[in-house]
């Protein structure tokens, strides 16, 4: 069976993807510097899947460390999750973001090329669509970014497109995620945000468990169903399953492809809050605040390309996502240790 290197494999999306890779019969090697995750995640992956992936505590900025991973393993394909992801922070410390997300990624691609491994799945983001003119958003819509984090995603897309032009042996899938939320149904792995969360569902989870008092709703004067922002929330397990299909596709086709991973459905902030109330069984407080700078009104995916190329479609709904988020929150009050 093929061996897949998962960078950022102890992180939120990476850990769920490792579980699904192992279930699909792949050998998994995880590389992570544990900047935003814990080694205990590997035990959780084993508890769910029956296999503990081989682990390298390595930084993608460390070229020798990368070489060692490729020297010691015959890697057939790489899924590259490792990176920094906080939009606000990227505005404060852009160079740190460019160094980690661009220089680190280029190191990885160089190590892959040197080892003759030219099959890659890259974590991009719907943030590369900037302020889309219409919804649903198709992959051929124009791209632009409004913050350094988004720029690192778009630059990686450009770098990888250039690599594919320069060498037709490369196969690269650029997956543009919409808003991943939820957790594994077991409650053993999920998202553990650092500090006070910026993203909606991790914040609501803290209101639900009483560590935060109320949700601040960033604006209710958008042209949407109830005036609050609309997003395409996708269950992290669906997203992980999308990666299995993406790896299979990449191993059988050459060149670069851009693919949205979303559900195609949009939910407003208040609709998500109400779904979470159902999941946790009580009313949750909220206050309407001013709009958050940089936010857009509505964002959801056109999912046809993923269905056609990968044969993949999300199957979990917003109630499933909130139920699994709440289950994980209840079971892991101190995160994953
Ligand atoms: P995460 O922070 O949970 O996982 C990222 C992992 O990468 C962490 O375990 C961290 O320790 C590791 N890492 C960071 N820098 C590293 C380095 N230099 N060397 C080695 N390891 C390093 O984040 P996530 O939510 O699982 O996101 C995974 C990827 O998906 C990221 O690239 C992110 O930008 C992208 N993405 C995430 C979202 C989202 O909402 N979560 C949306 C779109 C795209
Ligand atoms: C944000 C990032 C985006 C990144 C994505 C996934 C910004 C501007 N965009 O997207 O680049 O790819 O996360 O990590 O930061 N909301 C509230 N109160 C809150 C939090 C959020 O009302 O406390 C609202 C927002 O205004 C938005 C929706 O909930 O309408 C979703 O917000 P969020 O979870 O932060 O995701 P995005 O803004 O879509």
C-alpha cells in the first residue's frame, strides 16, 4: 500500500485525515513541529483507527530534518497541512507567516523533488476568492487576498502551478476549504484553539461550556437571510474524506487542479448558533456588534468540480457538525493532552 506523508498531521484537519487514510489502508507518516498541536493526538489517532502513525517532530523550515524523513521512508504522496492560520495574527507578524508558510513550503517541495516524490495535496482556502462577485463560488472565479495569511495560500497556489508547468511529472491538487468545523464522532480528536477563538464555532463552543459569556455577532445588516454573515460550514470528517479522494486522484493524474471542498450550503451566524443550541440543549446568549473589518456577507461553494473529478460530496449537515463539536468540547475540557 502507498505511504502518505502528512505534514501538520497532529493538527485539527491533519489528525482527522490521518484517521481516514489509515482506515483506507494507507501507511501514514506524520511530520509536525507541535507548534499548534500535541503529540498525544497520535495516541488518539491510534485509539480510533488501531494504528499509531510513524511520527517525526520536525519543522518544515529545517531542510535536513525534511531530508531525513524522505531518506528514511519511501513516500508516495504528501498531504501538506503544516502552516500558520490565524488571519489577524498574520497582519501583525507578516514576515513570520511568509517564512513559515512560504519558505517552509518551498523547502518541502524541494525535498519532495529531490526524493522523486511529485504527488501533492495542498491545503488552500476559500480565502483566495477575496470578495466574490456572486455565489456559489466556482474554481474559475478570480482570486485575490486581503491579508498576509490569504496571500501565503495564493502564493503557494502560484508556486505549485509554476512547478507543474516546469515539470509535467508533478501532480498537485490545490484544495480550497470553506469553513471546517465539528470533530470526530468519537470525541477523541477535534479543534483545540489557542487562546480566545476568532472563528465562529470554536467561540460558540466556549459560550456553550460557560467559559465565555456570550457570542459577539459581527453585524446584522448584511444582505442575507437574517442580516448576519453566511458561510459554507463543512464537517471536518467530510473534509478528511475529501483528502482521501484527492490523494487517489493525484496518484492517477498529472498536473495541477484547483478544487473547492465545501457543502454548497450557506448558513448564517444565527442559524449556526441555533443549531448549536439544539446540540447543547440550552439557549446561548449573543449580542449584535459592528461588522468585523474584512468580512464578506456570503460565501459558499460550487461543489460540482469536486463531485465530478473526485466523486466526493459532503454528507454531514449543520446539526451533525454542532453535535460533534459539542461532544468533543464536553469530553476535552482541557484540550488534548
Ligand atoms: P492546525 O494549526 O490545527 O494544524 C496545523 C499543524 O501544522 C499544527 O499541528 C502545527 O503544529 C503544524 N505546523 C505549523 N507550522 C509548522 C512547521 N513550520 N513545521 C511543522 N509543522 C508545523 O490547523 P488546521 O486547521 O488543521 O489547518 C491545516 C491547514 O489547512 C493549514 O495550512 C490551514 O491554513 C489550512 N486551512 C485551514 C482552515 C481552517 O478553518 N481550519 C481553512 C482553510 C485552510
Ligand atoms: C475566517 C478567515 C478566513 C479563514 C477561515 C477559516 C477572516 C476575515 N477570514 O473566515 O481567511 O480561511 O476563517 O479559518 O478572519 N462571527 C461572529 N462572531 C464571532 C466569530 C465569527 O459573528 O465571534 C461570524 C463572522 O462575522 C462570519 C462567520 O461568523 O460571518 C464565520 O466567521 P469565521 O469562523 O471567523 O470564518 P470566516 O470569517 O468565514
